[in-house]
């Protein structure tokens, strides 16, 4: 593990960390924000999963989360969105498959299965590394945006008891039934749709047995709302299963980090409640 | 004037605006944040001048300023850092001269003098356009970072009575005596150093006759501190002239937007006091 760079931020520190990943079979870089309280002992940690085309840096640079994280005493970890430097055939040809588009699944299909094991990376390998190397407590929160919102929901729903708190911004709620999800799942998981349901939040809700309340914000002017994100499918599944979901439609907001920044404070407070900080 | 894109942000709106610039002889793009209060009538406006390599977007995306600007009721205007699309010889060859590096001067030397008139643009043409087209009041504040901190100080010092409030992050305080400034001023203004002093804050302080208090934050771990920024020269000039300067050395901070984001709240409150809002 190598700390590639450090930035002082709100009396805490943003670090970019490079390490060899066993799950992905390549070097991976993640970002971590340590609030000032981390100097005095372990603090709760929030995992943030980013969307298509993002890296470990977008959230740290654009969400404006550090101010309140420093006030509340929450660490934030931002993994990258795919393996890097693996140079698989076609890996860089489109924005919604391959590099920058790992979809937080364990790929079973060639050529992706050699490296694209982002589910194991974000749920197992990365938390083990973070807990071993940084002053964080053991029951994290998880959130994310778009593809990363899908990832956050799936990570929670498949790991009951693991997360103290869950939220998402404009998540891809039902990837089996949208173009982004179908393209990625076909490539990574194969054409058999029964292998997709382990990575589809709207389908997993029915089996959920850890009813941690989920907060979702969705912009009403998000260009991907109807075709790709389908929050209604998540809402219907939650209603049918009596799963506690707060879905907030935010009038006039789009899919950008300007939207995320506008509501990240509410999400950090949601996670702080999950951590028992407030 | 054309609004190229709009983003809802903290119940206000970020807009990117394209217009034909007479000062620069080309199309220019600027960003403007209108807080929710602008829907009810004119609000004070803060001009933010960015640093080398930046565009109109860096501050809006990375500084995290909109949250408090929305709370205080302050509009923010972010001009670009140079003319664009003019394709002068050598314009794109280095990060510290030409595109992205206008230094907020009116160039007198060929080939730059045909377009590089950023001083007129940010002090006259852009404010006139903004005041005509948006609900803002007439006495703005001005701030900026690095090259843009230099620009903010110079714009204020050369225009007594114009600005309600002034601040800077890690400004180039004495460009006549650093490599960045000497390279840019030689190219834009010629080799005669007597033509440089109109654009050097440390030299202009002695003639200042509008003692608006200046707030400057400077990171102690800024890699450009000693060689390029020289806050000590500004401090000495202010002491000699009894000019009110608050220079804060911020321990461990660097030159990045993580530094700016950490202290932008203090600067917005400084400007709010200048505007009489708080």
C-alpha cells in the first residue's frame, strides 16, 4: 500500500492510496478522507461508490462532503469504478462498459472475469484493507451515485447486518430492465438473466432481511430518470416488501455533482444517525 | 448572450453563459451562480478569478461555495482565465502563458494584444453585461486564487471605490519578482519593467486610496509559496502603507481546491460583511 498524495482538507486529510488488488488482479487507487477526529481514535467510515466514467477523485473534488464529514467525524472512502491498466479487448471503447464502468459485479464472462471483480473488491478486499490500515470502526455506511447508487443498494441488500446505513443519489434501481444494465450484465454475467438478479436492487428488495432505512434522492430533471434509473421500480418493490425507503424527488435537479453537492449534507446526517453519532 | 447550460444547485442555479466579447475579440464563456434570493430581486455579486490552467468551471465544481452563497444570498461570477479559440502562435504551448494564463492584463505586445485584454474584460465588459442581464447589485466583491488572486488584488487596487470587498487565496503577490509573472509580463507587456507595475499588487499597495480590508489565506505547504507567491512582499507593502491586510498562514494546506474549499466559507462571510449582509 502506497499513499500517492495527501491534501489537507478541513483540518483532516484526503489521501489517494495505491495498492495491489487480489480481487481485480491489478493495482487499484482509492481515495480516503480522514476527518480531524481520526487523529484521536477510530471513526465510522462511509463508502462512496461513483458512477459511470468517474474515478476515485470525482466525489472528493466535487461533492463538498468534507466540511460536514469533518464536523460529524466521518471518514469517507471512494474506490475507483473499475479495474485499470488491464487492457482487455474493447475495454476502453465505450463509456458504459469496461473501464470506468465496472458496475460493482463479479464478472463471470471472458474477457472480463479475469479482472472485473468489483463486488468482491468493494465489499471484502477494500474494507479489510481500510480497517487494517486506517483508524475506522467496523460497521460502515454505504452510498453512491447512479451506477454507484446501484452498487450501494446491492452491497447492502446482499450483506444483511454489514452496513450501519445506506443511501443513494439517482441510483440505477432496476438494471435488468434498462439499457445500461442490460449491456453491462450481458457482457459481465452472460445472457442468462437468472444470473442478473443478484445485482438488481429492485429484485433483491423482496428477499431483504436487514431493514436499514434507505434514503434516495432523485432529481426530477435528470435526463436518465425514465429510461435508465427507474426509481419507481425500487419504490414499488419496497412498498410490496414493507421495506423502509425514503425516496425524495428533488424538483429541477439533474444528474450532475451540482445535484449531489446540494443534498450530500442530508445524506451525511442520515449516515451519522445510522452510526449513532447524532 | 446565450445560456449554454443550467444546473440546479442549492435551490439556486449555476449557468454557463457564452457571449461575444469586444474586449477579447472572441467568444467568451463565464459561469454564474444565482442564489435562490435572486428570484426576489437583486443580490450582491462576487467575482471569482481563477488560476493558471483553470476555466470558468473549476471554482463552481470544486470550491463548495454554493451552499453558503445560497444561505447568504450572494451571486458568484466566474470568468474564464484567457481568451479562447484565437489560435495565436504558441498560445497553447505552455501552461503559464497564453490559453488558461491571461494574467488579467491588457496585453500591449504582439501577438497577444489582439485578444489578451482580460483586465478590461473582467473590470468593465463582464460586469456591465452581468449587471444588465442578471439581478445583481452594482458594487461587487472580488476574489481569486493564485494568478486569479493577483487579478483580484490588482482589479481592486486600480479601481478605488469599485469593490465592496476583496480577498484572495494564495495570490501571486509580486509578479514582477517571480518566474510566472516575469514570463507573462515580458510576453504580454514587453521588457520595460515600468509597464509592469500597474499589474503588481505589492507595488500598487503604496498608492492605494480605498482601504477596503483584504483577507488572504495562504497554505504553509503550498509548493509555490516561496518562489512564486511571495505573500511576504504584500505583507511588507501593507505594513509600510498602513493598508489593512489579514494574511492567514494555514498550516499544512497546499495550492489545491481542497485548500480553497476548506476556507471559502470564511471568505464568503468576509464578502457578506463587505456587502452589509451580516
